[in-house]
């Protein structure tokens, strides 16, 4: 795997995640191994290991590293899991997921972002990730059901059709709330009786919008 980060910077990155409460060793290792500087815009490379979201093409963002690590930790991934991500963006979250589960299907509504993410993930050898141009509000039926679902764009509510794509015992995490302003991360677990819902922390994500984007 190619990495362009220098060790002190990488150590500081790890340290800041630990300090903020990320303790899952496998998650920390994945965050260490995936070079975030490959996923940001060229002009932002110097800031790639700061704990902040950054702008990417199509007016979208790559999430803050802490939020990526936190959501990943909350998913409690296993190596045999099939995972669905809605909102590929840069592909960074998908790359982190790919180290910790069996297969990732990630859906993006902008062709430019999907194409760039696919190229980066191939370069990194993340060959268990499938990047698809599509609408996360309308996941193709033939994609089947998932052990884990992670939504990385703000939804006003979690569509029932999406929750129904969880396998029994499956976990879904999504930022839920108004498109403008703050959302709350919600964790749904599919139980025999239905769904268990828990609110986690407040976050800010770009909105989940319906349909494939008309502009590239
Ligand atoms: N996970 C990304 C960050 C996502 S930003 C990363 O690691 O970089 C949110 C992304 O969700 C944006 O790229 C946006 O275009 C996409 N998105 C918004 N609504 C969507 C939808 N209905 N289906 C698929 N992708 C969507």
C-alpha cells in the first residue's frame, strides 16, 4: 500500500483520535493505514491529517476523521460483514470500511465523485469495495440485504425501505435531522421485535438528496 504520510504526523493523527475516545484497535489501525491525503483535493494535502471536514468536488465534503472513526467504531464490524454505504464522496470512509469487513457497496449520486473514488480505491488495492452511481433512497433490490448500513449524508428521517434492508441483528447508522444545521447520529439495530433506536452525538453532514445528480 502506498502511503505518503510522514510518521510524526501519522502519530499525532492517531493520538488525537484516541484522545477523543476512539479505542477500537482495528479501527485505529485502519485509520493509520489509509492515507487520507489521497482523498482530499490537491490544494488541501497539507491539511489532510487535521481533524476537520474538507471540501471536495461537486460541492460535497470529506468527513472529519473523528466522525469517520466514531461511526466505524459504532458499526462493530466483522470480517464477514456485507456493508452498504450511502454517500461515497471521496471514498475515504469506504476505504476505512474495506479494511474491517468482507464487502462494501457504496452508492454516490455524482458521477465525478463515484469515478474518482473508484480510481483511488483501486490504487489502494481496496478490491472488496464496489462503487456505484445511484440513489441511496432507491437501492436496487438485487443488491440484497446488509449486515451494516452507514449513511454519510443528512437524512430528515431514516426511510423505512432502507431500514428494511438490514439483516436480522443488523446495524444502521445515519445522521438524522434538518438539512441545514445540526443532525444527530442515530443507530438502529434490527431485532426480532423491530428496531432499537439510539441517539449518539450531534454532527453536521451535507444533505442526502434524491435521484442521480444531473450535473456531473
Ligand atoms: N463518505 C464520504 C463523505 C460523504 S459527503 C467520504 O468519506 O468522503 C456525502 C455524499 O453523499 C456526497 O458526495 C453526496 O453527493 C452524496 N449523496 C447525497 N445524497 C445521496 C443519495 N441519495 N444517494 C447517494 N449519494 C448521495
